[in-house]
């Protein structure tokens, strides 16, 4: 394990890899089938308690309890999908006829699109935040910029302001959209402020303000991300204004990516039609009585749905950004081949990961000043993510579990990199056996990773029941086969990404 981050792992026999694939896919499908059976068996009770919706296909019900999925799909149908189409049309027309006006045209369009949804008062909140963040950045004091922007991020949690802003809208959903916009724009304001503090003092303030306005109201990324840093945004926008070479491939790219996004949307909808995982996890009694295979299916279905959901939520904005010749963060990597906490943070939301590394981890010292500094920098990054998401109790547990998971993985990697253990491993284990041992270690890491994600997606009660049923009461019956299947998942993950993080 000493060199797993530097060298490619040894290949396994093809027959062994095939067995891992069969067991991995088979366990997914069988556990999903068992969860489906449980969902249908208790459909009447779930419908009475959670008001299952009429399905898109006759004869099927639909689980409505994933708030984020319903929220964004409803807004997409009402307005967001149409404003995104408008952005794509405007971007293409200006690129062809007025390329030098493309950036200001898109900025104005993004501002008007935001105003049409958030209203003048809602957009005024963002403009006030923008102005305060810009003004504080002119002092070129990173600590002051951080303090200012953290206070701005905290303002949505002030009860008096919440009540005032809620009164601007007819529904809670409109107010939630403002809260999401403030949170995502807050990351942009921090990015601009720190980049401005670190940059030479020869930039025109008016030009910087215009770029900040464009960066803030860039429509595809405005409401939900993905996150791109201010530095990357202006560099890529300036480059795309100077050269345009996607005309020939734009149509084929658009058709291919749209097809993939529609497929992901269909998979997400199919999952909540045949497995009522969000309703089941909302009632402790159902989780307690789930058969073992259905319990595993619930854990897999919840995290897999979250993954597919973000393929859609990030996929469409990323597609439009790519057509604008930006380089958006990569889409999330499949959670079934994630076998470590470090890998999950690097590859699920790559934009947020890069943001945390650039503006929190590295400025605080990172790994350059020893393990204690690395531990502190990592802890602050997780603490910020917890607060940015709202700071609720289940988020605190989730952040603590992820911090501990990353620390344990780094500690184990350091131990196996030591001279003594490295020499023992090299003398007594073949390359193939070392890979099997690595996968076994990652199986335990994957179990804790899934548990932390269940806390994040379902709450403390879901994580507590899973821990009790699998690792306390089922330590001799449920835990061993679960770890065996997670070992197979880890081997597939190593096969797919042979450079462990």
C-alpha cells in the first residue's frame, strides 16, 4: 500500500475480475428488487402516510419525498428550462454575429432571468452582497474579506430577515430559490474577493466590477452550480471571446449530451416509481422491519439516486457552459466505484473540491507543514461545508464522519509508507495479493462512507438504525456478507480507477 498513489496496481486475472463484476451487479439488482418488493408490499401504508403521487406511467405510484429533485424539476418546468434555452440561443447568436458583446450580453441576460424569478427585491439582496463583497475586497485583506463574506452567508439564517424575505413571495419554494442563490453566490463572492486580494494592484476597479457581475449572474451556474472559480471563469471567457472553434461540433455535442441527460432523468424517475426509498427512510419503523437484502437495497438506492440526480442537475448547466467554451468541473463519478472518503470528495463535486482546496486548505497550510497542519486545514474545510449547507445537527455528524474518514485513510497510507511496514509487505506479499489487501481495507472505508452518506441524505435516525442493525445486532450475520460485497465494489473501483487517491 506504500506506493498505491504513485504506481498502477497489479492487474488481476480476468476470471477474478469477471466474478467481481457479476457479484457487484448482481447484488445491486437483487437488493433493488427486494426493496421494490417491500415498497409494493407496504404501498398502501406509505401512500396513507406520505401521500404517494400518481405516477407518470399508469399503474405506478411516485415517491415525492426527495425535496431537491421535486424542487428543481418543478422550477425547470415553470421557468428555468426555458431561460436556459434562451441563454443557449443568445450565446450562439452573439458568438456568430457579435462575439465581442457575448460576455456583457450573457451577463445582462442572466441578471434579467434572475430578476424574473427572484423578483427585484430578491435580486437586490444579491446586489447588496455583491457590492459589500467587492468593496471589502478593495482593502486587499483576505481575513477581512472572509469575515465579510461569512457574515453575508449567515444572513439567511437570521430569523427577522427570513420572515421579511419570505413575505416577498407567494410560496416557500420561491423563498428557497433565493436562499439557494445566496448560498451559491456566496462561494463566488469569496472566490472573487480572495483572487482580488492575491492579484497585482494594476487592475481597473470598474473592469473588475463588471467581471464580478458577469461571474455572479452567469445563468447556467447561477442557482445550483457547479462551482467554478473566478480566476478560471474570466480566463476561459476571455479565451473563448478571442477564438471560437466549436461551430462544427456543437450540434453533435448538443444532441449527444441532451440524450444522456434525458436518460439520466428517466433513470431517476424510474427509481422513485419502483422503489419508495425516500418515504421508507422517513419512517423508522419501516427501516427497522426491512429484510436484510432490502435494507442493503435502501442504502444503495438512496446514494445511487443522489448520484443520478446530480448528473441531471449538473449535466444541463455543464453542457451549456461547454457550448460557451468554458471548462466546467467533471460530472460526479459513480458512487458504486467510490471506495474512499478522499475519492468521494475529489470526484463527486469536483468544483466544490477545487474551491475548498484553493481557498481554504492551501491557504491554511495544507500538507506542507506536517500532519497537524494538514489535520487542521482539512477540519476547517469540512467545517465550512457543514456551515454552508446550513449547519444542522445531522450535517455536523456528517462532516465529523468525513473528517475522521479522511484522517484515518491518510494515517493508514502513511503507516504503510513507512520503511518497516513497506519492507514487510514487499517481502511477504505478491503484487496481486497486495491489491486484494488494499481492496479489503477499502471495503471497511466504503462501509463508513455509505453510512456517512446515509446520515447526510436521510438524517441521524437513518444512520443510527443502519449502524445498529448491521454492525451491532448483525455483526455476525449481516456485516460479513456486506463487507464481502463491498470488497467486490472496491475491486471494481480499483479496476476502473487504478490510481487510488
